[in-house]
């Protein structure tokens, strides 16, 4: 796309290109300035945008979450909040709304005080999507897999390097994976994947299988299947030692 430049005296710049965290958005000037006193209103209601950061292609650059910005932009079109079913990024979206100084959107995303507990239990709060366990429970499968290796000496006389796990991989629906593992999920190999889509490219930031099992159990998942393959090879430096390698998958399901 070509970036159209406007003189500083131009009262309206009809179409504006944005690069938000690597995601490109094309929108109207009127949309970006629709909420007075918001950060975007302050950025683009000025007579000149010379002081704003730009990327290598001349687009205005905003160093924020490129995936969640679509909901920020959608809200600014008509000041209404519409999210997908079982949206798992509500807390992060609220943080983005605070950054862009959108107080009404922050209120819509904030947890609501339960009316039933407002008299007896002051301060008891619940998210509208989490007010009951069944309301936010989504059924589905999550598969975790890992490649492991260990070295075993002759007659087990030497120390064995037991189950050396380099990386725990996660496969399944994006929304379920983020719900279960949260900030411990590394999304760098498949960024900005929509919540309703599936992926097999996520992996965990830790390498302890039991920690992954605990998180899955806490989220209501139980293991329904597993499989493993293994090979054995002699070590190059010590012919009496054997190196065992394996690939294992565990399939978890929540009703």
C-alpha cells in the first residue's frame, strides 16, 4: 500500500495506515478520533503527526498487541463491545484498553460485582463469563508432546541422566491452550492465532511434565490416551553407555 501524506493544515486525513505490533490496520481518521481524550485521539487530532513513530514503510507504528488491537478498533467504531464466545484474552484486552485511555471500554471489561453477594459479602467479584463453572467450561482436547533422552551406564553403575526434556509442545485449540497455560505458553512460533483456530506450534516455557499435568488437572482435563516411541544408540565417548531417546504424547480431554 502507498502511504498518502497530507499537509499539516489539512483538517481531515480520511484514511490512515497503522502498524500495531507488526499487524497492519487501515482505518478512517474519524474512527481513530471518535473517543475524545483517548490516546489515539491525542495522537491523530494534532495538526501534524511528524513526531509519531513510523515503520520502514512510512506507516504509523504503535508498539502494542497487534492481535488485540482489532477489538480496540472495533470498539472505537460504534462504542460497543462485541467479543467472540469464550474469549480467553479478556484481562489482556482490559490492559490494552487502559493503555489507550478508553475508560468506558475498561468498565465493560472489568469484573462485575455479584448482586446476590453485594449485601452479605462485600467486595466479592466475578467475571460475567466466569460467574458459574459451567458458563465458561469448554470441552475439547489438548495434546502435549515431548522428546526425551537419558544415558544409562552398564549395569546401571553410572549416574543416569533421567528424562532430559528439551521442550514440551502443545497442540489443540488456541483458546483452550491459553486458558490452561496462560503466560507460561510460548506463542512465538504461531503468533496472533485467532482463539477459535487450532495450532500445533505452541510450546511451554518450562520443561517439567508434572507442572503441565497439574495445570491441565486444575482446568478439569483428564488424560484419555498416550503413546511413545523410543530408540537406543551407543554413546560415542563411552561404548559401555547407551543413549535412549523417545517421543511421547499425552492426550487430555475436558467434557
